């Protein structure tokens, strides 16, 4: 099981992510992505799904047309871990 991020490690990890914010009422991070259209959004989600499966770490997300809202938390750890940070980085990388 992954360890929850706390203290300086947490602050450093979050500072390295662009556009991600801590989720109100949860030990999680969130970000909204906007794409050109539904096809681009769904294509990105498909690429992320393949990566998430390799990482054995799956996002919570919600899609409407060209917008994808993502929340990341490691449920078995009860909060934010490096698994979430690594998946967030991959999401950002593949969104460009």
C-alpha cells in the first residue's frame, strides 16, 4: 500500500503540478481539462485509461462534451499519495 503524502513531501509534490488543487472536504486533488471537442476529450480519456491500468491506479472523472473533471486520491491509503501525483503528471503530459 502507498503511504499518504504529508508535510514537506506533500507541499513539494503539489507545487510541481500545474493547475491541480486540493479538493474541499477530501484528501484528494482535482483538475478540469478542456479539449477542442468530445472526440479529443474521449481520446485523451482512452489514453489515460490505458496508462492508469498499467499503474493499477484509476481516476475518478466526469466528462461532458469537451470537459473532463478529474479527482485523484488513493482509496486504500485514505488520501493523497505519490500514485496520485504520478498519474496527475501523466495526465498533464498527455493533455498537451
